[in-house]
C-alpha cells in the first residue's frame, strides 16, 4: 500500500487530522528576547520585533529538519507504547 493511502486511512481515525502538533508564538519569541535583553528590550520598536520574527522563521526553515525530529519523536513513541 502506498504511504499516501496509509495516511488517508489513518486520517479517518482522527477528529481533526489537520490539528497543529507544535507551534511557536510571538509571545514565545518575546519571552526569549526579554530573557536575553532584559529591560533593554523595552526600547525595541515594532519593526525590530517583526524583524526578529522573520529571522526566527528563516532560521527554523533553514535548520529545522523535520525528518530528524519525527525520527526522534517516533523512537520515543515506540518506547512508550511498549511500556
């Protein structure tokens, strides 16, 4: 059976197969900025914050290898299922 057919069948077992599994919000980014800059962060402009957002998106897109993360997560999942 082709992987896409398997995905289609598995998707029918879920209420919402398009559910977001993990997300990073601007608030998460603001927390990281505040942790790094402290009160100096209060001087940042909206343009500065949007630039930080764009850089995070670009960095995630460049460095995030979803296949590697899925592999790690599924290895852990298989271990937990066997307990």
